[in-house]
C-alpha cells in the first residue's frame, strides 16, 4: 500500500516539539488515512461532529490539500490512534501590501 498523503510537510513541525513528547507519541500532519485512526472520534470528545463517511473525509482532505498553505491540521498519534489534534488556518486578508 502506498504511503498516505500528508496535509503539509512534517518539516514544519519543529524538532523541539517532537522531541518533547512522551515515548510512543507522535505529532505529525493530518494524513489521508486518519479517518480509520479515529480522527472524528477524537474531535467528538470536544464537540458534535456528525457522522461523516470516509469518502466525505477524503473529499474535504483533498480540498484542504488543494488550498495550499492554508490548512495546517496536526494530529497527535499514540498506538496507531489519533488522540489529539489542532489546526492553524491561514486567512488571506484583502489589503494593500504597499501600505
């Protein structure tokens, strides 16, 4: 099986962050196979998320990939399960950069 696609480059997560994690924990970009690793179950701990299908997850994932340098979902994985997640969204403003 091919490696899963990542939402962004793992090199954007500083080594100081990854080295500070307890044994067995990995922080990394959201991946195309994270639906099966409990991504929505993790989100569901904090809020209502509905019941999206894997196909819907992949459609949204591809939309985020296509919006390059906009969505930066990171996940915390432990024993092949998503146990935490966070997101940075880069919003493009409409302003005159010459000001």
